[in-house]
C-alpha cells in the first residue's frame, strides 16, 4: 500500500510499557471491525505472554525456527500445522466454540490432519477398506435431527486407518484412496458400509510436533476411532469421531478428541442381521445414531454463549455476522 495514502500515527521511542498500545493503534486503521478486534486481542495476549514469561531472544528465535520447520514439513497430504493445533488443544477448543451442541445432539471432535477430498461416493453396503489384515466390521448408522426426524441425503465423509494404524495418504506408493469414502443417507436417514475395526495409532511424530511432544514428555498415541463428517444445507457442519470403549489411550488421547458420548462398543452380527446386510454371522458390528443440529439452533446457541462469556470477561461487544466486535456505539 502507498505510504502516502495511509494515515499513520507517530511511532518512535517505543518501550516495554507502550509498545502494545502503539502496535494496536497502527493495526486499527483497517475498515474491517472483526479483523481489528482479532488483531487487537492477538497482540495484547502475545505481548502479555512475552512479558509474563520474560521471553528471551534465544527462546523467541527457537519459536521462529520451530514454526518454520512446521511449515516446511507440510505437504498436500500432511498438515503439520493442524497437528500442532491438535496437540495444543486449540482445534477442539475452536470447534467447540464455533459449533456448540445442545445436549440431545452429537458432539464434535477433531478433524485431524489426514482428511482428504479424493474419496469417491459409495452406495450403501460398500467396502470402504480393502485391508485383508484388518478385522472386518459392519457399520450401520442413522442421521436424525434433534426432534428425531430422519434426515435424507446428508453427505457423510468417513475415514479411518488401516490395520497397521496408517492412513492411505501416508503411503508413497498407494494406488488410490482406501479406508475412506463419501456416502449419502437414504430416505430413512440410514447409511451402512463394511470396514475394519479401528486400531490405536501414533500421530506423525517424526517432525517438529513429535519433537515437541517428546520435550513435553507426552506420548503421540490416539485411541482407536473412526472419523465422520456431516454436511447438509440448513444444518450445522459436524466433524466428529467414534471411539472404541476400553482402548488403552481412551483417557490420554494425544489430541484431546475423546468425549464420553462418542465412546462406542462393537457387538456381534446375528443370523437375521447377517442375512439383511449380506455379511458373515459373527462379524463385528457397530450401530450408532447421529443427531444433527439445525443452523438456526447452532447460531442461536453460539450467539448466546458468546455474549455471556464476553460479558463475564467485562468486554463490551456486539455480534456482527455471528462474531463479536467491539460495541463502540
């Protein structure tokens, strides 16, 4: 931007005591009130962090080098920044803030770094995994609204690891997507498919995030789970997962994704179910009912909680497009 067209207040002789207010002032010239508010709070919290920890130049440079390494290891199929967000608890926090759920609906969980957009659409009864070493399972689910009414034609993304705990995109020689697919709920809100029972696995820990975990004396493991993502116009976007009960990492998930309402148990296919779904009797089966929230329900709940939380913090705000900005009127 042409400096001659920008009205910049005088900036010199800045100190520990006045650098924050001056940085906020120069960042507050733009027309977008949400951008101004986000940058104001970011600068305040970052500067306070530096003051409270008495951050050294050496530590500051180590942080810069760490973030540089996080960016350098990212690829089209590996998102190390999402992984970093996950292990810091930020991913789950943001999802909980932006997609609040009433008590009678399915809770959200973390997206993780290995969702992709290349999976094809599968009809009911498809084989999602072709891993011959995995334990076969049948998954039968419904999608309903908070009133118990089935929702037809919901787009459902599903993905899981293979029996060794690796996602398809982690293989350099893969022929195409496997262990993932896209489905549509039928007129009864039902979708069902064949897969393998999930297994626990470590998140990628050969990069900077793994190094950080070791420095923090934390393990990199996630409990056995299967990812689901639901999309339909008029309904709040849902990213979630189902976790196997009794998994050794159920209470120490490296990315904080487990919630009690998302813990499930497999049962065994009986003769009638085997005939209905054309699977072998004795196959593991997972049944689950997902409940979606309408956009209006989610928006109303998000607005109410946002205003209540910020009022407790003593911040005078109003909502613009569902997001808080300073109320200066």
